[in-house]
C-alpha cells in the first residue's frame, strides 16, 4: 500500500536538502542590492568621491572638482565639478546665457543635482558646471552660485554680463540677487507653460502664453494677453502675478538671443537612467556624456564652411529672401526707412537696431536690416553677433575632456589613504522617506499659490470656461 506524503513536509524537506534561502525583504531593498552588485554600494560611492575628484583634476588640468563634508564624522554635504574644457568653452565661445535648475536624485541617500548650462552658437545645450547637494535650499543655491562665481573670477579678468534663466523659485532668485546682482534674471517660459498647463489644463492657454512671450512689440503682447483673458480670466490673473519683465521678450531688458527656455531638462535627460544609482555613477555618466558630446561637436564644426552656425545661417537666409522685396529709403549713412507691403520700419545700422525689434532681440539682422545693409553694399555677416559664428562654435569645443582611468588604475592611491580619517567621506544621514517617490519635480512655486475656481465669463457659473459654456445653446433651443 502506497504511503501518503504530506506536501508541506515534502517542501520543507526539499528546501532543507537544497539549502534554499527565502528572503522576505521588500522589493525596494532587493533592487538596492541588485544595483549595488552591479555598480557598488551607495556607501562606497561616497567613499570614492575624493579620489575620483583628484583623478578629474589630474587628467583634466584646470578643472574644479571638490567635495564638502559636514560634522566630525565627515558626512557628505556638497560636491562641485566644472571641467576646464567647459569653463573655456563658456567664456570664449558660448552665449552669455546661464540656465539654472535642479533635479532630485533617487538613490539610497537622495540628494539634488544643481546645474548651470549655456548655449553654443548653434543653440545646442552646453553644460558649464554641476553640483550635488544633500538638500536643495536657498543656502545650497547660494553656495553653488558662489562656487560658480569663483570659477569665473579665476578664469577671466572680466566676468561677462550674464542673462540667467531659471524656474523662478525663491531659493534661486535670492541666490542670484546676492551673487550676480548685475545679471538680468528671467523665468524659463517652458517652466511657466508647464505650470499654467498643470494649473488650468488648457492647451490653448499654453499656446497663447508662448505667443505672448515671443511678441516683439507691446501692441502684440497686449493682444495676446487679451486673448488669454477672454479664454480664462483666472489664468490671466495668474499670469499677471509674474512680472512681464521676467518672461516676455518685449519687456525684458537683457539679451536672450532668442532663447526663452533654459533647456535644463535636456541636461537632466542625460542622467535620467542613472538618477537612482550611487552618486559616483551619476558623475561618471555626466563625464562620459560630456566627453562624447565635445568630440562629436568638435568634429561636426570642422565640416562647416559657412560663416554662421547652421541655425543662424538659415535665419539670415530667410531674412535675405524676405528683404529682397522691400523698398529702402536712405536718410544718411546709418539710418534707413524700409517699406514693405503693409508697413514701414526704421533701421539704424550704427546701433544694430530696427523698429520691429527682431535685430536687437536675436542678435541677427532682421529682414528690414538686411535690406538696408544690402542697399549700401554692407556685409551682413559683420553685423551679426559673434556668438553665432562658426569660429565661436569651434572655440567652444576646442578643448577636449579627457577620460578617467578605471578604479583599479588608481586603487593604490585609495589604499594609501584608507587610514586617513580626514579624507573619508561618509554618506549623509538623510535617508529615503517611505512611500512611492514623485516622478517629476514641480516647475513653479506652488506652496504659496492660492487654488483657483474656474468661472465662466459668459454665464458667471463655476466649473467650466466660456469656450465650453452651454448657456448659449440652451437659450437658442428655448427660443426655437
């Protein structure tokens, strides 16, 4: 007669014989162990930071790479890195624009990546410096901009007049006022558009906001704002809380060269797949990406035979095509009246200005300016801002970013300093909070914002806009 086998007893026996261990750890802990097995632990990443920074400075002379700790335990507080090639490229080739922004890191000990980026002659993103802090505060931004100001002081006798773009939060605002008081500080329109879309969920409002931002005359700006008022009075009120001089082209006093957005999100995409990794892996990812981009763009610039970078060359070509139909009336050697089919514009080639304001705002002669310049046989390229030239582009990427050897190549240096307590960097005490982390950081200050109530300007009822109002349909139906 066959004996009866208890399934539970069989399973226990099988597990015992095969020496299987069942882990009851949480999925997050399992993922953490998996990443540590591939990339090393988060604790090891902090420990290696000083040595990696030394390697950056050793193989890229003139670069800045420094770790700051706090307390007697030497726990990580801040990190600042700027490669010498990036510093040179910004000072001698890039536009005098700086975009500022932060990105939350999701590794075991969290933290925030702070970044300063610029634009090359072709409008491409150009990272200048970045830092990692334990917590994003006004103090951390003040520290970051202080380090950024120091690197400019060390690298050039005269700091260029800067235009700074950011998402407009108070921490960055206050830090910019203290460290770059003469800079023109404006709000990134992309962040503003994302914020208004989040608040009112209306794509038409977003389109009108962009049109208002790009308006080159006060008349067209007022017309776009009136359209926003008609679509949603609450949205217009919301926008009026942000001074136009901080976001609209026509009211801004500085030079933006046509850039209304900081493009900081594009830089964040470089490390989007690494923002959960140990801190040293984040730095490596940025370093490798910079090295590749510099090399590719350097080679690309060698193939260009035009005077201006391609995007600027196209804009100037379009201006030439439009200006060939204009009538030019000369007042003197520098001032002209240019007549088009429907209006006239005053051009002054001495001050590089046109009454349409495109020349002043973009740095490239507009169609009216091109018509005036060609009428007196002037070279239009000589009247284009130098930041758009191929020469500037090539200078931007003239310096190479050198690779860092693998860890086993500088392991001896690490081992020699293991006993040096002052050189050890421990992770910060702050740990990941419970619950699912947010996938996207907020674009604008929202903590002090009043919640709006949608109200229709036609029927004065809440819950819908004029565009979707049914009151007219009901009245027509009753009359019928």
